[in-house]
């Protein structure tokens, strides 16, 4: 076992990264806590649980959640407690917005069902960046002040203190320097452990496909599709890797929820999330599909979308996930499909839309998620890694790819797809490299997977529209 990837990763993580890693199995002891995001449980475990003697810390977390967390059904009870006691410590989600009309900041507290909660200027000064940009989980002290009035209305709830359960400050350069202490296989193992899986249970190919799932988190405006059998961890990955991802679960997707709600003048999920994952895409329906898909198609190409007279720019990556019938033994899609995009809603089977997908991840190669496939060792605290991923989105590694790769006469759209996928993989695996010291073998590893997964998109399009896509082959040369 001491020669396993997990053992090697654990030893280096504890030696060099002890302040930002957690023993992953510690966060899965209690099924009653499934309603909490994984990063909340990991924060609490990192703070309260001793891996050598976990039970006292786990019991303390149980008490904390029992006494200070309440679901939506207990809203009125929590409001009553705040009123009767004068103040109350509540555990939950908090988000802040600026109300220009009233020149006032308001906190939104789902546990209270109240979008007009006042918040201390001191809390805003310390945590405003994270609270205004998607919000955070934490503990908040809420006071009851029945005499506070604004324009004839009473706003009694006031957040005096807040302590986030999330990383709010970190050093990306330090993270990149720490990467130099790991060899490539062990670093990949650490990333796989960090998203909740056991690298020793995966083949090298499976580990790289797991990394491809993470490219949308580090590369802005990246479009990915994964089709495969059920229970391979698609939803698990996109729901638990970052608080900045949003899962649309097989329901209705409207222009108001995705882009901009004209009635409420609120930006949709594309405007404030890093990744939007359409789960069970075959079951997703689009309200006003012609308009929605037209806007989405433009957004996937340009990063811009319009609603009414307004135009917006966003950086959210789009991921489509779906289930297809698979020959499990041969790890291939069922031959019954004419093309693999058949399972998509009819409005998405538009070649112009599908051509905007940068990579097609072969989900039929991914293993089923079983208890023995979950992480057994140390990985980055989820919210720490999520914030690192967000910082990496702002760094341009496509110039590094362009400096070393000859794309020949390839179309601009194919070049963009290969560049973005390769750049994303480089950010994940080789963030410490520059154009001067990137090794040829390192680039070729990332480039080969990028070419393969873009070619898979083109191969399916060639079945749908052979006169335009038939015979198109991606060929690149490393200089």
C-alpha cells in the first residue's frame, strides 16, 4: 500500500499542504448530512475532527448542525426564536445584493425565507466580495430590531456577525509553487482524491477523463458534453466540486432562469456561476425553445447574450450530461444509435449548436461509482480547490498552446476547441509550466486528449450532416 498513488499523495499532502487538505472519508460518516454541500462538511471536519480520534469532533458537528441549522419548513420557528431571544446563531446560506433604488445592501437568507435582511457594514467590508459574488455558507448571528424602519416598512432582522465555512482568501502562486513538489502521477492522484474518488481504483485513462470533467471549472466559456451509463459520478462531480457550479436537473430551463429575468431585473444563473451543468439533458425541456436555444447558441460562441434591449457578458461554462445505453462489458455505446446526439432534445440536435461543443467526453469509459471507488486518503478542502479553480480561469494558458502547436489550415472553431481543452488540462496538471519550460511530453498528453474529444464531436456531426462535416480530421503538430 505504501507504493500506491494514494499513499504517495497522502505523504506529500500532509508534509507540504497540511493547512489545506482534509481526510476525505471523514466527511461521509453521517447520511443525515447529505443535504449540506460537501465543502460545508469538509470545512467543519477540517476544523473540528482529529483524524486519529474522529468521534468527539463528529459528535460536536452533529450538535452544531442539530442546534443551529433548520430547513425551510422551520422558517417561522427560527423567526420566532430570533424575536423571543433577541438574537440567534443560525447556520446556513447567505447572499448579498445591492438595491440601487433604496441605496441599500440586503442579505438573502433562505433559512428565513427573507430577501430583505439588513447586514452589518463590518461583515460587508470583510466578506463582501464572496457574499456579493454568489454567496457563502457559514454561521451568522441575527438580531431582532423591531424599530428599524425604511420608507414606511419595518425590517427587523439584522446580521451582526458572520463566519464563512468557505475559503475567502488564498495565494494562487503558492499553490502553483507547491505543484513543483509532486511528480505528475501523484499530483493527478491528489486532484482525483480532492473531488472524492480513489485514484488507485482508476486506470490512467480514467484518471485523465476525470480531469477532463474539471476543465469547465478552470477554463471560462468552455462547452463540454458527457454521455454514458448511469451512476458514473457525473452529477456527483458537478454538484460537489464547487459552490460556483449549478446543476439544472432534468426540468424546465427558461430564458429568465438561465439569462435574465426582465420582470425582476435579476441576472440568471449564467451570470453568476462558473459552471452550469444540464443533468439528464434528454429530459430537459426549454420554455420557448427557439428563443432559448438561439440565445444559448450565441452565448456558447461569444460569451455574450441579450435579453430585450440589454446585452450581458458572462464566463460560465456549459456542460451537458446525459445517459445512453451502453455495452458495459465492451465499454462502448449501444450500436442502436444512428448518432450519439440522438438522445438530446430535438431542439438541441442542431448541428450549429453542437459544433460549439469543445469536447465530447466518452462517459461509457467511466467506471460505476461504488463505495470502494470513493476517496480513502487526503485531498484539498473542496472550497479551497474551488477557489483555486476560479483563480485559474483568469489565467490564459491558450497562448502557451499557441506557442508550441501548429494548427495548419484548421478552422477557427476547431482550433478554439483544441486550444481551450488543452489549456484547461495544462492548468490542472501543469500549472507551474511556462512557454519556456513546458516539456514536449507534457503538452502532448493534454493535446492528444483535446484532439480526440473534439474529433468525437465532429464524427457525430459527420453522421448528421456528411456534406459539411464528412471527412474532417483534426491534425496538429507540436513544434
